C-alpha cells in the first residue's frame, strides 16, 4: 500500500507513525513545505521567554529518525497538484517537479496565518507566527528591538507577548474584540488573565481594530483606533485559516469552516483522508460543525485515520476543545462552551462560580483559584473555565470527563475527590462551583435539582 501524506505537523506525522505501527510494509511518504518536522509550535513562546533553552530543544525527531522506520520525509517541498482519478500527487522540491502515485492520500495541510487586509503588513519587522522558523526570525529581530505590538489577543498572541516582555521589550497587545481569549474564556474570567498581564507590564488595548502599520521600509508604528503606537516589531497573531486549496483541487467537499470528513476521517473523495487544522469537526455539546485547531485533536484524528487506512475500524468523537495555557506563573484553561457561546447557540444557562484556594488555606503556598462552571437549565454541565497559578490542567481534564459523561452539577457535587493539605482543599473548588450552580438552578427552576 502506497500512502502519501501532505503535511508534516502533528496530524501528518502521527498518521504516518500510526500506520507504520499497524502495517510494517506500507510505503509511506510525507511531504511538507516546512524546513523542520516533529516540533511543537506551542513551545515557541516558551523558548522566547527563556523557559526552554533553545529552538533545537523543541524538535523531537528529525527526518532521518523517520527514515530509520522506513517513513520517507520530503522537507521544503510544495505539493502543486492532486489528480484523484489518476491517484497521483505532483510536487516541487529540491530535485524539481515530480509526480508520484498513491493508493491512499492523507491531507494534513493545517492552516495559514490570517493577514489583515491593511496597509503596511509587508514592512520589515512585521511577522506572523506559525512555524519554528517564524519563531527564530521573531527572536532574532526582537534581540535588536525596543517596542513590540502584538495584534491579536488569542492564546498564541498572549504567549508571544509575554515572551517578548521577558526578552526586555516594551509590549502592547491590541484586540478588536472587547476581551482577550474570546474563544475559550468569558469576559469575567478573561479579565483575571488580563489583570495579570497588565501587572507584569503588558499594555492591553481592547475593542479597537488594526487600522494600518506605518513605516518606510521597516515598521515604525501601528495605528489602532485614534492612537499611533511606536513599534519596531509587530507580530500578527490574528488567527489561522484552514488550508483547503489542495482539498478543493482534489474535489473534496468543503464545509462552512474547512474540509468535511466523516467520523473515520474520510473525505468525500474515495481514498482521501484529512486530519488536523484543515478539517471540520462536530461540537460535542451543540452538535454543530466547528473547528478544533489543537495539536491534541490532530493527534487523536491521526490515530483514527491510520487505523481505518490499515483496515481497522475506529471513529472520531465530537470535540469539547479542552485547552490550557501558562503565561508566566499563571495558568488558565477551559473546556466545552463558554456562557457567551452557549447563549449564541440558543442554550439558556446558569453559571456556578467560586474563588477558592488550590490547597488547604493554612498550608504554605496556597494559591487563589477561580472556577466558572456552565450548566444548561437541566443541570447538565456544558462548560468550565479556570484560572490559577497551579493545578489547572488536571482540573480541566476532570471537567472534560464530566462533560463527556453527561454529568449534572448535582451529580458532580456529590462526587468523591481526594484530599491532602499540601495539594488540595477538603472540598475541591470544582465541587464548590458545582454547588453554586445547583443553588442558582433552584432559583431559576423553582425546584431542587435531581
């Protein structure tokens, strides 16, 4: 079996590795335009801020490591055409233009940074951030810069902003929406994270769109609203758009957001699969199609695709988009729907909130934790958000399991949790938030919750 995989990120390489795990004889070829493979893009900001020593440390494998497992990797190579009738892929690489056949094709093309349609984005000193090479270029430019503006206050924008701050730059973050991290946090929880960033010295400007970037050949400033911010470095962290060009070329059906696949990761074209940021998925709460641009999602999809390619039966489940981030000492995470998203989808909700401690209050180092739990009017938990300086990730994972199992806030409030003063409170903050949600539901529904 000849398998061609387009894309060398988490989705593509995990698909290749999992096919090899189940089929020792498959001919596997991975084509990527990137110079590097098998690295963690999520780690780029942590190299910049000095928590990881160098960019080489976030490269987990090299092409020769895959060749030892009989997986051929073509780097710095661009796929130019796909012919699903002939079942061929045409690519241009270091040896010129070539055409190769496939029995199975996997599209793991990921996404491309969205560049706002404004003046000045082509100036020297203006960067997007997607690849390890982008991180290297930004770090090099930052080493001779004083003031940076990061456009976009999503996860990567905030993480990059903190990295630049740690490098000694004066940093401003601008966001056209009225809050930071709008995809994962509600305004009240986002305000806690924003307060931390501002305490560290990052200026945050909300509710104002990027008007233009100014300068002659090099960037000199950014105009946002009625203010011109001086800058000799600009990072456009304005989101990523799924790369669907090759899928369209192959005749794959495209949905509202990206490539349509079934739960086996098959596209509408026979023998063509797709995984990662380039595909649409189903939301586990709403049932609607959505996007899940997370490395964890790509890896899960790759396992499903690989099993089906080798003749096994595997299905990809709808997503809850569990996420967690760490900026400086602060961790924040979320899973499921925010209150805002629920209302946008016509779901009436109540939210249980609790500010507590991460361990017994008398124990040294106890940190504040804020938990917000979102429940529908039947009491079913559909989302949760947390902000603290420790132990956020495991609590987000707990809530992911609770939501996927359909637990109500009443059922969760009666769940047994472990306790020891150095690591937890006798009543976990999750339980306290669930109890608050139960009390609010009583008032809304006029009766106790089952």
